[in-house]
C-alpha cells in the first residue's frame, strides 16, 4: 500500500556566468545544495534540473518505501517528461531510467508537479548558496513547520561532477550485484576462517543441524526433510537487482529451444476446420477474412491473378491440396514466371507469394510452403536477379524540358518564372538524380547480371 510521502522541491540556478548550482529541499527537513563543475555547467538547463532530482532521490530514496512522493519542479520540459515516463531527448531519457531503477529498488512512486519559478523560492535560494535566506523563507512559506528539524546533507556545498555513462541501467545493476556478491563471499570466507583447526567434521555437522530451523522434535538419526520452498539469500534489494537484470538481459518470451531429436518427433496434425459444425463454417470464414486490411487483400488478389495464369498455362488446379508432393515445384514455377515473364521486382514477387499462401489457407488447406526444401536458397537467388535499389523512374525526354523552358526566355518579365527556369536548368545540367530530370545513371529496371542468370524470354 502506497502512502503520501514528503514533497521535495528542486532546481538548479546560475551562480555566475561560468558556474551553476543546484539545490533541493524536502518537507521532512532534509536539504542540500551544491555547485556544478565547469564542464557540467555547460549542459542544458533541463538536464541539470533532472540531475538535481536524481541527486535528491539518491539521498532520500531509502526513506520512501511504500510512499507516493510528489516532486515540485519549475522546469516544464523535465516535469512533462517525468509525467510521461519518457522523452524524445536522449539526455533526459538517461535520467528517467536512473529514476526508474531507484523507484523499483526502494519501492516508491514519484508524481510530478510543475511550480512557477517565482514560487520555487526555497530551492532557488539553495541553488545560489543563500542558506541563511533559505532557512528564513522555508518556515515563512510553510514548507517546514515549527517542529521540523533541519537536516543538511553531510557534504553540503560540494562541487558535483556528473558521473559517466548516465542511464546505463544494466551496467549499474550489474555493478551492484557484483558488489553484493563480493560482500557475501567475504562474509562466507570470514565464517569459514572462524572455524578452529581442532574442530572435527562431526562437530561441524552437529553445529549446522543445531542452526537449522525446526521444531526440535525430530527422531534421532532421521534426516531433516527438505524444505518445500528454497529460501533465497539476500534481502529485497538483491531480488530487485536480479529481477531487473533478467528484464534487461532476457531474450523475451520465446519458447524453450528444441534439440534436433525433439524437433524430429511428429505429432498428429489437426486443423481448426476439422470437426467444425457446418453451421459455423460461414462464421469461421468471416472471422478469417477480417484479419487483413483492404490493402493486404488487394495484394492477395494480385498474386492470385498471376497464380491462376500460371495454373492455366500448365493445366494445374488452382488449389494446392494439403501435402501435395509437387507443391514445391509448382510454387517455384510461379516465382520463375514472375521473374522471366514480368518486370516485377523482388519486393513485389515476395508479396505475391505471400498473397498466394494466404489465399490457399483461406481455402482450408495447409500453407503450401510448409515442408518445402531449398525454398530459402531459391528465393535468395531470385532476390539477386530482381533486386533494385528503389522504385525505377524513366528519364524525362529533352523535348519536354525544352518545352517547359522555352516560354521563360530572358525577355520574360515574371521573376518567379525566371527563378523556376534557373533551378530547372541547374538540375538538368548537373544530371541530378531526380525523378523529373534525366540522369546518366544506369536504368534501375535492368536486373543484375550474374553468371548463370535466367534470360528474359518474350
């Protein structure tokens, strides 16, 4: 359960032309201020505002477990980024990742509130090093009550240098995990070293049995039962570190990998159409037909039209039955027809093959490409033959360019027409790669010539 927590105020301010400072104050009485080094002072103001928030959270996060902490900040850029949890600026994203790690580790939530600069008086005094004025206004404005005891940070007034590698969440968690592991190893080593040389193995076992939790009524000679749930060493901080480590380095929700022997095992095949009541067949078709958009169905229709042409040419049935032993060769003939008989590029060929596969499945048959050997190598070769860097364009004839320029001779009084003519001439004479001007570049419609390329037959 989360409860309301303290309300810190943060904000850096320039102390002089070459120096900036930051400061924060909390309703619990804690406060701090520091100067930024010459290199850190050159960073953008929104980054320094966020860094001041991070400095405050690092000092007070251990007090906020189970609390909702409201932050008042007068920089709207970082305040809005904190409210969204992300930012388009990488520098702010790095700070937000650090705050996320601290919130997960110590179990609290930050809410962001914008405050006008004129109202952020207390943090402004601290960021400028005016501690005496701060101690006066913080009570007058009601941020602290009469019972609040000031708690300055031990190193108040220091020079803050920005750490390297901001936002490296995985690296920070890994370093913390290594430090905890090293501390645990040192504790275990100290415990082992405390055993004297005269202690026998029987005495060590008796000591371990006495330290094991239990009710102490087990019969003599009977081993203690294994616990149903193994206890995890370390506190909740260790568990949070391990959890975040798994989130950062996990491979996603993939299934457990299969060995070659497991993958070779076969199972009885079933389909959603087998055993479907006759009254639900039309409903099933309606459901399956609505899974694609209109543009995708246009791709399917275009691919099926070419497939029907190939079937008519060779006398095949349009539907490839499930487990048809000749389906691989038929689909290869379909691709070769698009390669040699049309000017389609690889992107279109690949889309039309996908369209035919989708159409076959809509006819309640298995995807015909499943189980076809050497298909990936075949399509890779087709890609080499039909690849183009982009959509091909034909060069505009010179006569068309002359017809556009002719009315715009120097005698023309239109300044806009003359400017347009000058720009057009520059593009034309420089052979710019533009879709409206001729180019000396080779025609992109010609396929790449390689050894053994399939000749185009007309």
